[in-house]
């Protein structure tokens, strides 16, 4: 194998966002683009002689990028790379493999829930030895390096076949193609009561899992249908496709429309679930009912003792700031700490590593625990299955019981996508300027208790993150949260998150849009949304 040093010049736009470097396929496939970023990682971290994992969600460009990274890893002296068969690995499975096999880290190729195909998005992120995404100080170092890079190293070598498990060599580097599902499935068997879930299915329980033609298809087929005995056909859209079948692999009420319709129709099975492009998000639906991610986290926290992996109780819980406060009430009841972190799974990593929290979750359809260092879609589904297998009650009943006990937190998120970035920044600036004068004032009939721009000091490593979204809290506990998306690739996306708590069981069955209509109207006026963005309604409501 011959090593080649290729001269290059920096790209100005390689600063990783909320979750790695995410760009249009056309950007990523420019000559040297991927290579510059990968070399910046090799230049920042000393990975020579180390073992890494490599895989992605199978989207367009996954195959080309995997071969390029393998050649560069060999040329940069990496000792060993484990690659998921066919180049596939879900994000939580990659995290699991790094941890179980004691690897130095790994490359995950995905743009998560963003559409794929030649006109879609691609992404690359590096996870470190705890199995979680590289922390911000590390990703910032990648970015700094990418701005001064002058050359990268690669190897002259043909593409390696990745379709069968086994060991190959690329120069001095060992490449092992592994079954992408096995390690992960074994971990799930240790956390959940598979016998009990099998008994549930044997008694006629029906579910539908929508893999959205993304990476979880093979995982769900193996775990749900093969190991747990769910009837064949339980997993739909189970074949990963480079363009996700033209769909938008984001499990929410808008993009998993077919599943939502099924669950609201006459033939609804007992449980509906979906996962995103790279398998870390989840959506849970019961017959005629949608479990918001914020509620799902609260229910899992409240019921965790029913599940073997969590029977010893929870050390603490964490949620991102825009996630509803439903889990806070459970934590208070359990007498355990509840942490509020900025948006982005990476902020949970240090709390999990320090043993401060066991469960964590985000409104953006992410739920997870200390079993890996990523959010985990199928894990959340199995957690619900385990609860249902113990309680033998419909999802809706479990949810209603929860609300009766803790109150219901009505919640909605309104997204304004593809905005002119200057208009979006102007809107946020305008709110920022008003923060000081809002407390004590009435907005839409409610008195403001506090208004600030969220900043966070990690209690473990004391690192500080500022500018993490504007929050306006009212005297009755209702909240309005405003932030700009860190993952969009087209213009700016404004996210507006609204919630209010309803303790009265007689008023817990309204449509959230109706229950929150006054807050929505107040927010639109306060943010001057229409005047500033030209939009009279959000593009997506979840
Ligand atoms: C990714 C991260 C999540 C985060 C989400 C926020 O999915 O993994 O942890 O919640 O991005 O995305 P946004 O577009 O709101 O910045
Ligand atoms: Zn994802």
C-alpha cells in the first residue's frame, strides 16, 4: 500500500454544528472536502495504533465516504477499524460498540433525520472513547485545524468489499467487517425483559415499527421480529435505501404521516413507533394517541423500576432546556436531581459519565440512558414494550394515569423553516433586547416571572455554553422558548416551544394546539414573527 500526501487548501465552512459536520451532498462531494475534515480530526487527536469503529446510516455518499475514510485511516497509522457490514451502523449501535469493545472512538456518517439522496444532506461526526460525540472543545479544535490544513494523507488502494463479516488488511491496518446488529441486540437483551415482551406478543399484542427506509430496519427486524417474536410485517419500510425512498426520515407527526394515520384509524395496532435516519430518534404512538417526547421521558422515568436494567432506581434525570418540564415533576417526586442542559445530546455525556443521571431526553424525539452515550430510538421502543408487557394496559391509559398523578404538560413546537438568516437573527436580537423589561409585565394575559437567554455551566467539567435559547417563564409556570436550529442546512430555522401545566384531570384531554392557542398568539405577537419573517404560520408543528 502506497501512502500519498495530497496538497489541499482549507474550506471556510467546516465548523461542526449541534451534531457534527452536516452539509448538502454536493458540498461533501467536492474534491478534498471530506478529506480535509477527516485529516483535521486525525491531526487533532492521536489515533495512531488505535482501534476505531466506522459506519453510517446508508444514505447517499455513505459508501464513497467509508472507503475514503478507510484509506485515510490506514495512511494515518490507525491500527484497526471495525466497519458495520455494508457500511451500516446506527448511531446508538456505534456508541455501544465503542464502549463494549473499548475502542478509541469512531466515525459516524449520517445527517440524522435530514433527507438523503444526491440532492439531500450528508454528515460526519466523530465519537470519542466514552461512545459519545466529541465534546465542543474537541470539535472546535477540529474546526481550527480545518482552517489551516495544507495536506492530507491517503492510501493508494482499491475499495474494500464490506458485504461480508471478516478480517482484511489495508496496509498495516486491520479492517474487520462486523454484524452491525449483534453487539447492540445483546445489550438490549441485558436491559429489558425479553421473555416478558415475547409473552406479550404471544398473547396477540400488535405493533407497527416504521423504519422509514433508514438504518433501523435491520435492527428492528432482528430484535422485534426474530428475537421477540413479533409477527412478520411488524417492521415496515425496513430496507435501508440511499434516499430513504424519497422520504424525510424524521419520526414526527408530519413525516411519519402513514403511521400516524394508521394509529388513528380503525385498524390501529396496540403500539406504533418509528425511528429516524441513523436510529437515535424515536416516536411513540398508542391507539389514537401520540406520546410527546417530553411526556415519554417523564413516563419512562416514573416507571423505570418495572424494567430490569433500571430496577435499582435512577441516579438522576436530565432534559434539554426546551424539553417540557414534565420530567422535573417526576424527579421531584422520586427525590432525584433533574438537570437542564442546552439542546444537543453531547451535553448529557458528562452527566452520564459522572454517574449523575441515568435517563435523559429531548423534545426533538430523543430519549436515552447511561447504556450508551447517544440517544437511542429502538431502546426507547423496547422500554415502552417492556412497560406495556408488565402493565398490560393500553398506551393511552398509561399516559392518562401519568397525567392524573403529575398533571399534564401541554406542549407544542412550531418551526419556521428556511427563513432568511438575517431576519431570524433580527427576531432573536429583538427578543434579547427586551429580556430585561419583560419580568413583571403581562404578555398575552400572563405575567412574566423570568426571562433570560439560557447559559449552562457543566457541573462536572465546568465548561460554559452561552446563547442557548431565550426562555420566558410565566407566573403560572407556562413557558415560551425561542431558539434557532443548529442542524438546518437551508437558511435559518426558528423553533418556538410552548408549554403549560394542567393539573386538573378534567381538563387534560384537549388538543394541545387548542390548549396552547393563547400562548401561541402571544408568542407570535411578542416575536413579531409575521412582520419579521413574512410567515403567517409555521412550516411544521409537532
Ligand atoms: C440533533 C441532536 C439533538 C438535538 C437536535 C436539535 O438531533 O442530536 O441532540 O436535540 O439536533 O436540533 P436543532 O435543529 O433544534 O438544533
Ligand atoms: Zn438521528
